[in-house]
């Protein structure tokens, strides 16, 4: 039986190296697309191992490029790998990989920001949210300019249990600029604690599993890279709509160096700011003199719950944006100044 298990293990046949492939298809990295490639397959194997056991899994790889990580995923014995690549120059090289792994690799020339993975894998893979994570994984080494907006989008999907999370608690293993990886995983009180830390951690278990030096990429980026693994929590730590949590967190971190009441006060129109901020902090039982970085996810839970009640009581409150109020004030002042000037001429 052990022998048949071994026979079932898939390995790619000998292929040109990634470096040779890049030469063959003239795949010069495009600076405007922030392309940095991983050529060392031992390193791509190491990244892919961070995703866990991929045997018989369905994997969605974002931004495969010349296919280093793609090869490692295929060698991990997956049932199916779906790759979405925006740059058409990579498609022939990926096609070569697909020919070497018959029936395993599906290639889509498209944009990960709009691609709907929920329609791409069989419904039979779906699990209940409370069950163990499904056999669906997302893996990718994307340009930093894409990975940050993408993770915000996926966190919102996660909170609604749609998109890639229609399958259940789909796990993700993604690369980020090291500084962003540190922000995603920063604990309460640490220097890197930020909006991203709270938004990621109220929804998932987030762990930086690997750091890759910039010199491992071709061409070498300015910074080192962190590999981050996300597993959605069975129970989010804050049970309010994503947009509401985002608004509270965004405001709280608005003035990082000031006491938290300063940023939180901007949730309220000027006329009621003092009173409403006091009420919010008192009902949420949060010390107004804590710095934003000292606020835990449980502090944010209380703040979001109280703010939600306040929004339910005042239907205009959620739509309030202090920047709009500032803009209106500036326009009014300018108009007043112009009228005065015209009167004096
Ligand atoms: N995964 C490869 C590796 O590790 O060597 C390539 C990494 S390179 C940093 C990022 C890849 O993502 C490039 O191939 C780029 O063309 C692709 N990409 C960038 N934006 C994308 C998007 N919006 N949708 C799909 N692919 C994208």
C-alpha cells in the first residue's frame, strides 16, 4: 500500500530552469508592474510548505509570473492548481508547465482584483464556516502595490463569507513588503501596530512565517519580503459590518501619536464631537488617554459595538465624514472671503 501511495505522488518531469525559461521567452521584468521573480526552487518550495499540506488540495495562485512557486505547488501533489496572471508574456511558459502536469494546471489570463474564484472550484469543496478549513488555498507573490489592496478586499470577503470564502475558512499564504507583513501581525502596543493589524487580526489568525531577503529576487527589490499565513477565525472577534469596523479603526489611527480620543472624536460632527466622543469612550470602557497602538482588538470590539448603537440611534451618523465637513467649511470661508473682496473693490 505504501508503494501505491508513492506511485500516486506527482513530480514534474525535467524542465528548463526558470532562468532558462525567462531567457527563452524573453521575460524581462517590467518595472512598471513591479515584477520581481524567485528563481531558486528550494526557496519557492519553502514558501509553499508554509501553506501546510497541499496533497489533493485545490490551490489558487495569484501572479504566477515565470512559474517558480507554480512548480513547487504542483510538486506538492495538489489536485488542481488555478493560476491568474495579468501579463500575457507569461502564458506560454505557464502553458509549458501545464503540458508537463496534464490535467492539473488551469491558466487564466486575467486580473486577480476582479477574478471570481468562487465560481472556479467545485461546489463539493464547500465546508461549513465552523468546520476545519476547506481543501482550498490561496498562495501568491504579488507586487506590493497589488497585495495590500487585495488583502483588504479579501478581508472584507472573509467578513461576509463570500468570494474565496464561499468555500469556508480558506487559508492564504501571501508575500508582503516586510514592513507591511510586520504591520499585519503586530501585537497590541508594538511600534508597527496599525489599522492593518486590527483589520486582519479581528478576522484571522495571522502569522509571519518566513522572511525572504530582497537579494533572493530578480531583480532585487528595495526591501525584504515577509510571507504571511492567514487562517480565518471561526468566530470574528468583532461582530459588526466590515465597513463600520474599518471606519472606527481608520479614525482611531488617524493621529497615531496622540491619545486615542483625538482620532475617535472625528467620527462625530463638530457640533456634538466632545459630548459624543465622551459617551463612546465611557460606554465602551476605553481609557481616552491610551495611544491608538495600545488599543487591543477587544477595545475595538467595545468601541465598534457602542458606535453601532449610536449609529442606530442617529441614522445620519454613519455617513458622516469629517473630511467632507472640513471641505464644506473651507468652501464657505473662501466664498465669504470672495464676497468681502468684491465689496471692497
Ligand atoms: N510568482 C512569481 C515569482 O514569485 O517569481 C512572480 C512574482 S512578481 C512579484 C508578481 C507577478 O504578479 C507578476 O507576474 C505580475 O505580472 C503579476 N501580477 C501583477 N498584478 C497582477 C494582477 N492584478 N493580476 C494578476 N497578476 C498580476
